[in-house]
């Protein structure tokens, strides 16, 4: 990354002034634009969905009620999809394209009762569904939205009690609710921490609900709710532990709650609800668990599994120990953005054993792992694909149309205007803007306000061409939405990371790849 500093040469004062003026035009600040020439007989042509791909979000594994296991996979898109696979054969047991406007996967929770709950969300609503293993059917459970009985729009996480009650954590206001699917009864537990806004981590241990909040400096807090009385208590972190920006996940293993603390020298801690103490204090974590939703929702025999630092690890809380199951780098798999690791059960529903572990790549391929030997089985995708959500459009240097995707399986599209055919390309997870600067294509992406540049004379190969030229992490920038070509310079505005104030304007020279970011413009 180039340092944020004054840029010599081409960024003289006169050019910088014209660049900032160009950005003012984009922002609509005291600039009048003459009307465009009239276009005769315009015609609207429906070209259909731009891209279709498999974009795996949340997964789970549970019993098939006959001694074997099932794997559940949800995908993001417009519309979303739901797939059930036979754990042993990888054959499809059930698949369905879902209805509704919710386009992001949220959570999947299996239960011993043969009911598996899964959810999708948007910025306006969350919909929870249930799959019945015996009936092989899917039905809606509850929707939340501003005009719904549960009037919070975003529920990233939920858990299911043994009696079937759903417990859910919301944005905004870090509010917590319960919902009984049988009686339709809703209980509002209120906000645990309004400043935290988001509930990211949530897990049940008996009748105690543990909730983790964030996003922002000093906003990662841990709370305990007595589900019977409704009493809410904050759980203080152990002495010397850092308060994180967010507690992105929680997982109960019996009476002990796994609490990941991002940024802490020992990033996985353990809270015992019975003794109200932090336990296994001398156990040093091998790394931070990845990604969010790293742990299995139903640990077997006090053992859980997770991915960190390019390896799969076993966590045995009874022994307070970690064991490396497999080194993914040894199989050239350490660079893949896998889901969390889930344990596939076998045997009696009430006394299961771990058969294998499973995790999915974004494109639907999966890895089956023997936890005892570390042996791997790579499987091709049988996951039902979905239409990729279009997020940005922009013209390239040759007049072709580039299509950026929203939280995708790392793809973009390129439309040939002479044939209307779309070629699916490798790309970022989310392309916020696509434009031409000089004779180069510029793509910005979330998170971390990243900028890539591509030359027209070289073949497309993401991270090579386009090549990465900027990352906004040092200035706490996260998203770039507006870019203009100011006499050969790229000028763009950005917004900061969650929980922070102070966007920025950046001037970037695509030839030298030097740039200057100006923050604190409004205060």
C-alpha cells in the first residue's frame, strides 16, 4: 500500500483544485448541469439477469433421524436458495428457490426434533423459515420489519431452545426478542446496549441467553439474559482483556460460553455461567476463529471445531486444549474463503457421535474432513445457484459494460454491447463502483475501500489485472461510491468503517499509483 502523504509531480495545486471541483460536481454542490440532448424513440430491452452463480452463505449439519446426517446450505441472491444434501453421498435431498425480497443469508440452526430453521434478511426485513426433515417441506415461520409485530428489520442471529422457542438479536438498538412458533407469542426483552446497536453474537445455555454487541470502538460487550425473568446483566471481561469493536459470535458448550475477542492477545476466552468465572485462562488460542459463525451450533461431547490461521482446530473444553486437525495450506486450501466448520452427526439423535466435519467454499464446493485422521474429501457443488445481485455498473475503456455484484462469490460481469452477452469474471466480493480513468478500468470494493486498476491490453486476472493499488484501512475508510475522472486523476469520496464518523476524499494518480486521502472534511 502507498502511504497517505502529499503526492508529488502530477498532483500540483492547480490539478488538485480541479479534482476537488470535479468531486463537488458529483456531490451536487453549487454546480449547474445543462440538459442532455433529447433522445428519439428510446426503447427498453429486458436482457434478463446479468449473472447466475452459487454464493454460499450459512450452513449447518444435523441428523436425518435415521442414524445419518444432513447438510443444509443457503445462498444469497435475488432470489435466495435453500439446499439439503445427504451428508454421506452429497446427493440432493431437497432444493428450493425461496420467495420474498430478503436477499442475504443469515443463519441456519438444526434441532434434534427434526426441524431446521434458517433465515434471510435485507436492510428492511428478516424472514425465518423452517425445514421439516420428516415431511421434506419448507414453511415460513416469522417475518420482522418496521410494520411487523417484531418491528426491527435486521436479525443477523437467532438460536432455538429445546421447547422450540426462537431467541433473536436485532439491529437497531441491540434489541432481543423471543418467538414461539406454536403460539405465535412474541416477547420483547428490550435493548441490551443501545450504543452497541447491533447484536452479532447470540447463544443459549439452558435458560440463559448470552448476547454480544458492536460495531465500533469499545462497543463489543457481553450480556446475559435470564429468559424466564427477563433480567439483563453485563458480563465483565477478564482482567487484562481488551474490549473489542464487536463480539461477532458466541457459542455455548454446556455451561461454558466461547467468547471470541478480536484484537486481544488471547482472542478466544471462555465464560462459565455456573461459576460466573472465566475458565481455561492459561489456554492460548492458536488464532482468531474465522469467519463469523465459525463454531458449530450443537457441539457433541463438549468438543467444537473452528478454522484459524490456515488450519482446522479441535477445541476440547473438558480438557482445556486445542488440537490441530488439518493444515489447509498443505492441501493448497488456506486461501479459500470457507464457511465455518460444522460437525456432521451419526448414530442416535439423543447420543450422537461426530462422523465428519464439513465446510463450504463460496462457489458451493465442499470439503469433508475426518476429524481423527485429518483426511480430506473434496466435493463438487450440488447447491442450487441463485441470481447474483447487481450492485454497480460502469463503462470500460473499450465501451464494454462492467457489472459489479453485491456480497457475491467473488465475481463480476462484462457485457459485450454488440451481442448483449455477459461474461462472468473473477472479482471482489462486492464492487461498489466501476468506472474508466484515462485508459484504465477502475474498480472499488468493500470492505476496506480497496481500489483496483486494469489495463485493456492484458487478460483479466483479478489481483493481477486488475491490480490492487490502494487500501483505505489506514484511514479507517470502508466504502467508495462515487468516482470521477478529473483530467486523468481519480477523485472519489468514501465512508468510514462501522461505528466511525469522518468520511474522506481521495485523489489518486493511476499512472504513478500515488494518492492522497483527506479526512475530517466535515466536523
